[in-house]
């Protein structure tokens, strides 16, 4: 394994993840703040949108040399790994919302910055960061294991 190549892949994975986070947070905020849907199902829906986005970008940009498996097989593997990530993320997200709500309430920030949506976004950000590590490592060594 070439650590320089892996470093470049990790940076690309982070860029894809950042774009995925924009998709994730954008979808989440649209569903919760605009459509007033509940936060946990909205988090799941936004996660699915980000998974599809991230798979396509990772397959064609981060790992363009990974072609010994069909796109469908790789998507199933990628989705399976991300589903495990969802099972890590969802309870963590639900647990962190009241933690962030309480923290922000006592922070002295103006109510407009310390509101419920800020607590939800902070909780989602923490959960996303935890799952990032899981997703990169397992996808690299299972989904994209045909890359040298």
C-alpha cells in the first residue's frame, strides 16, 4: 500500500464527504426547518441522499481505478457500510440533540444562535464526524479493495 496514494485518496474522500455533508445538511434542514418533518426520519432521508451522492463521486473521482467490480456490486457494498454507519449515527444523533440543546441554552449565545435547529445541526455534525472514520476505512478495504 502506497501511503502517498492513500493520503490523496483520503483527501478526495474528505472533499466528497464535504459535498455529501452539504447534501446531507441541506436535505435535513429543508425537511425539518422548511417542511417541519421530525428530525430523526429527516436525518435518515438526508443520509440516503448523501450516500447516493457520495457513492457516485467516490466511484468516479476518488477511486476511478476501481473497476474490477460492477458499479451495482460496489454500490451495494458502499450502501451496506453506510447503513452500518447509519446505525451508529442515528442513536448518537438522537442522544446528542438534548446535550447540545442544554449546552447552547447555557452558553450565553443569543436565542437565535442557541435554538433548536442549531442543537440539531451540532448533533448531526458530531455524528457525521464519527461515522466518517468508519466509512473511509471499511470502504477502502472492502468496497474499493481492488485498488493498489
